[in-house]
């Protein structure tokens, strides 16, 4: 079967760095997405990786290793507003999105 | 975790026809369901919020007469793309919201998506 695994919840301190991991097993691969979702709101797109390596966007970076079926989202200089759920999703060979359950990130002062 | 299904997973239709997409929450009741649209390599775009037993709330720029949403029960919402045109070709994703309840956790579970191609 297809599955996406990511931790259910993580806690970090304001100003620190946190890494959210995502491992996947899918039938084919056409890219991996990270989304941020605040409670009660629609998800917002953070990043897209289709080639191995690190993609950096300001305070957020996303890494992909296709051979390992692994990705991580790195958040630097954490701010209180970064408290949210972070969703990992993989587009499979049929171009369907397989979603992880999301990681709830709690930022403490 | 909670499971949300969508049917069909893929549909190809001719221009001018209507297409209905179903979204079901399989093992929980969802008072709120969301319909999203996603273009390649782009973010999900919220189209509308569907509440059981009431009219859907559409986001700005989304034509409610073109994208008909019906949320007839706590486990089923449908999106009908009326008089579809090639520019409507996209990936449509629904999600179902689990109410916070006593846990306080407000979570949306997403369906696998429906790829619509209009010829």
C-alpha cells in the first residue's frame, strides 16, 4: 500500500530550529509537497521537491532523498506564528496526492 | 486515522458537459467539508466551504453557479462542475473537518483528489 509517515506532534522553542521528517512509500513519485495549515484554515503551500537535494526559501528549507523515500522540512528562527500543522504530501505515478496526517508543531516562548 | 474518499479519481469529459465529484468521510461524520483546486506544482486553492444542510460558502472569484456544491449528509458532499471547459481541467481535492471535541484538535482529513480533464 501507499503511506506517508510523519510525527504527530513536535514542540520547539521560539528562535530555535526544528526539523520535521516525512517518509513515504508510494507507487511512483511525481514530487513531494509541504503545506502549512493553521487551525480552522486552508493549507498553504510551502515547498515542492521533485529532485534530490535542499530547496531553501527564507526561514524554511525542504530536503528530498528519493532513494531513501525521505524528506524533511527545516524551520529556522522559529516564531510563535509558526505554530501550525505541517502536511507532507506525495504525488504518485497517477498524479494523485497521497497525504500524511500532518505534524502539529507547538512553539513555546 | 480518519479516511476520506473521492470518486471518481480521474475523469475525462467533453467540453460543455457536467461532471459530479463525490467526497465521503468513511468512518466519521463531517459537519464541514472543503473543496480545493490545485494546478500543477501550485498550492491548494480553497474553492468553497461546505456545511451540512446549508449553502456552501464560496471563495472570492469562484463561480457558485458553475461549481455546484451539495452537502446533503454528514458523510457526503458533492461538487458538480457544470458546462465544463478546458480551463476547468485541474486537480480537485476535498477535505473533511473533524470537530475539536474534547481533544481540542481541529483537523482536516484530505481525500486523494480527482483529476479532471476537459477536452
